[in-house]
């Protein structure tokens, strides 16, 4: 897989903000993050290398060596600052799931993660909200 295909793979992944964090962003910022969040994470973690000058500048901003100038850069820096210390959920204590006392089954927490909406998940959610394998 060449470098452009690697970038496309991460750009095609959906990035979801945790419910507790969604309200901190404007609609435009949320859209930028949902479209580009997984790709920026891959760039930041070194899974893909910058192939354009824009990518290199974005990486410099992410690393703190340059000032953000685009909406995406501002939104990512804001996301990084706000997600450093997420508040624990009252329902699941930040685990993303809990055991329902009524039936003893493991349930996905809708209080903080919705139906599995934690960052870049590679699972498919069915209509009922259960994980499909």
C-alpha cells in the first residue's frame, strides 16, 4: 500500500467525539474533526508520513512548534486540550459499558459514549446499538 492509500485509509475512518465533549465544539469544528480526526491521529502517531507542505505544517502545529491557522488546526488543538482529563461518567466510571442490575447483562453506556462512539472504532454498530463482528 503506497503512502497516498495509507492516508486515504485513515481519512475514510469516522472519528466520533465523546458525548461529553461534543457540546464544546461548533458544528463546523465537529465536522472537521469527524472527517479528519482519525487521519490526524495517524499523522501525529507516525502511522503515516506527511506528503504535502500542508501535512507538514499540520504536524508542526500538532507538535506545538507552530501556531494554528486553519479551522482544522484550531479544532484539533482545542480537542487535545479538552480531552486531557475527561470527566468520568456517573453510569460507567469511564469504562464505556456497565452491567445492568436488572438483568446482569453488559450494556454499552449511553451516558458518555453512546453506542460505542469512542474515537476511531473499527466496529460496525447495528440498528439495535450492538456491536457487529
